[in-house]
């Protein structure tokens, strides 16, 4: 299946939501780590920056906790920078869990791809179907000394600073961000200046 390219950053609650969505969309996806966002000022600052630069899509679960997280983000970020996407109330249990959630509703990770794509289309998001050509890969990061080399940690820190990205980004999140921010040529030109 061809992925749908979304310019905005997509904010979800957890890693399983991110995994589910990354199979359907080509976008920069950030996890709030559930209620962890309430104490993580650095991550909130990063989400505000993304909202300012490209806009954000908030796609949290349809339970009470999901709406608390959504409310927290919408109170911190200008409304015109946010697109809210809502999933329907579907009752059941995620496959990986031994029992249903407190409210008995499926979260983003438990939704079918059809339901998720329908939710995105209802929100009138500017989506394009694209095949990403020549993305930056883990091997590129290694070749450029940003991973797997003796100075990788320092080099990655310099790159994150140059891109105005927070230190907490994993290599996979960094790759996703770079591929959504710039072309391969722009990235290699930027790294030569480091």
C-alpha cells in the first residue's frame, strides 16, 4: 500500500499508536508518552515549534485520558496551528493487551486502517499519495558519522542543535524528521557545514 504523505506533524499518545500510523502515513509522528507530556516541558516546546513551522494533527484515543491530553495541547498551542482528528468509539480490546481499557474503548492502535484513513479524510487534511524517492537512511547516518561511530554521539548532538531539534530524539525519529524536513541533497549540503 502506498503511504499518504502528510506535511503536518502528527501527535499520538504512545509507541503502538505511532507504529500503527507509520504503516499508513508518511509524516513526522511524535508520541506524548501518555500523561508524560504534562511534565515534559522540552517535548511540549518541541511540539509548539512543530506547530508553528508546519502545523500539527492531534490524534489521541477517544477515551477520557485521550481528551485530557488533547485539551492540554490545545491550551498550549494556537488553535489555527492544530487540526483535530477523532477516532470513533469502538468497544473492544487491543490484541497485545490481556484486558480492555478502563472505558472499554479501542485506542488509535486498535483501529483498522480503514477507520484511521476515514478519520484523517474527515478532518480535511492536505494529503498526497506519494512514493518517497531516495530518502535518507540509517546507513546514511552511519556513513556521515551520526550513528555507530566513535564520535557519533557528539556529531548527532551538533546535528540536532543545527536542526533545532531536542536531544531526546532517537535515531529513527531523527530520520523521520529529516526526511520530512528536507530533500536528500539539502541534508547532505547541511551536513558538510557541520
